[in-house]
């Protein structure tokens, strides 16, 4: 299947700093990318959906000024957690939909996740 | 998208078949049943999907009842590496940006 990578795989930062997480589709073009957050022992919660070249659509309750999403190319989306606080500590996962492979069945390919710890 | 209900957890002996049920009694005619799994501290992995016919691939089989109100994911010979949380999702193809909404899933523990 298609491969999605995330960088970094884990990051520790101080409270008040900003952290950028990259999501890349390695061998396909991703029309749409999704960002999820997962707290310990909980399910994945969709944060936002981004289409290449346009503004992201955020889920209710997700602060768009705090979680900045950029999807500037068909292979790269970034999530920036601005002014991070300890409650932002979580497992952040991206997924991408292949404009060709996903096609009619909309199969999404997930990245390995990024564990963010804010001290 | 229709709501799905899964058991919280299940156990399975290594080498035996793991049968994971999913209830989706309010599923509509244009909604597919998708299965994903998430191994600890990794991103979810697509397993299989179907509409009304049974499906099989190299990973698993999907059995959907005739009334489509429930389905079963079958891992024919479970291994320790199949220990994961399995998510059943009912989703229509034409839902906006085709986002996936994950429920709580079933935590499958495969033991030696």
C-alpha cells in the first residue's frame, strides 16, 4: 500500500513554544490530508481536513489559530501547535487520501504518528 | 454515517481464528463497512471494506449479514502481531471530504 511518513516521531517541548509536525505521502499524491489527535486509551479524534492549496476545515471545538495546518503541495501537510501547553500533549496522526489509489473507495493511508510531550 | 457498536475487548489464542463482530443496525444503503486496526503507538492500518457481499483479502475476511445490520471481521489464523484495537466504521462514499470517524473499537489480545 501507499506510504505516509511523519516527522518527528516524537518531540518534547517547553510550554509556550511552537512545534511543527510534517506529514508526507512518499509514493503518491494526496489530494486530501487529515489530522487526528489521540489521548491515552482513547480513540482517534479528527481535528481537521485539508485539501491541497486551500484552507483547512476544522472540526468543532478545535482552535484553528492554535493548530495551524498548511497543505501547500500534494505530498506535504504540516501541523503547527502554537504556544503549546501540557494539555496539548498527545499522539498526533495524519492520514492521506490518494487521488488515484483512493479513488472511488476513498481509502486513507495513515502515518505512524507523532508523540508530543509539552513540559 | 451510521453508528457502529463493537465489544470493548476480546481474547484469542494464537493460531485460532479471531471473529470480531460489529453492529451497524442503522446503516443505509450507500454506506460501506470499513475495518481498520491500530497497533499500540502506531497509526491505523486499513484492513478491508465491503458493501453487501462478503470480501476477502490477504489480511482478513469480512462477512456482512444479508440485512447488512451487522458484520464480522475474521482473522483466520491470529498471531501475536494481530494484537491491536480494531475499528469498524460505516461510511458513505459521498460524505463531504470522506473523513473517517473512529469509535472506541475492540481491543483484541492474542495470547500464546
